[in-house]
C-alpha cells in the first residue's frame, strides 16, 4: 500500500517563508526541480545547476519550509506537484 500525502496535510505549503538568501523566483525553480527530480534528490538538483550557488543544505532547508515539515522523511523520493 502506497502512502499518499495530500498538499492540504501541510498547512504551510501555500504560506511558507523564505529561507535567508532565497528569492521568490528561486523558490519557483526549486518547486519545478522537486517535481522533476523528487524530494531528497539533492545532488541531482545541484548537478542540474538550476539553482546555481545553492548548497544541498540550503535546498533541503527551503524544501522543509515549503512542505512545513521538520523532517522530510515521509516525502523522500516523491515527485511533488507543488
């Protein structure tokens, strides 16, 4: 049985805050990268150079803010339509 996570289970999905050093345009790119590569595919996102200058840690932290989760464990590997 596959666990299905709905966007409405995350109260902050549409009401997130930017991590320090992030611009709204970069968050839009991050959302597309998460859709393409999946959550937890940090190295692939960095290698794609779609967010040049962002480290794996920065991408992880902004993804946490997007999903409103302390831990991203339940989302690892998912391709989310944000």
